[in-house]
C-alpha cells in the first residue's frame, strides 16, 4: 500500500515589523497622509520617523462580497511588497487600497502599476 505524502505550501509572509496594524496608525495616515490614485490602487502615505516603512493593504467588500476574491488580490499585493521591500524608502507608513479594476489584472500588471504609483510618490529608492 502506497503511503500518501502531504505537501503543505506555506508562502512567505511579510514580517510583522513591516506591517501597519494599529488603528491609531491607520487614523493618522488617513487624516494627515498624502494620496495618490491610479487605475488599480489608491495609496496614502505619511512619514513615520522610524528606520523602516510599514505597509497595509486594504480590500473592502466593494471589490467583491466573496472573501476568497478579496484575499487573492491581497495576497498578490503582499507578495509584490515582500519581494521588493528593499526598494521602498524607509520611514513611511503606507496604506494601499485596492480598487475593483485590480481583480481582472495579473501579478505583473499589478506590480508595474504599484511601482509606477510608488515612484510617483517618491517612495522608491
């Protein structure tokens, strides 16, 4: 009898020190941060006086009522950020709001548009 081998794939996560999680930090970025828009995202950012940048990704139910659809977009964006974290200037809190048009786009299109927007905000080294 052949034994079954269960392979579990666990994608690498963005380290917790690079995540923006506290409600007071979100409120501060929303109240005082600068905004930029593009077809797929809205980005708000604010200097945080830290040695690193913290990033949050927001996907609301306006994008889709299904959590699986929202999570797919969120996972793509987190992976883009994780792989390119060294290119982002330290010292900023960044909140990325996904738009409905991001659902139909693949990884490369999302990556290109996100870095165009971050470059426009002068958040790229």
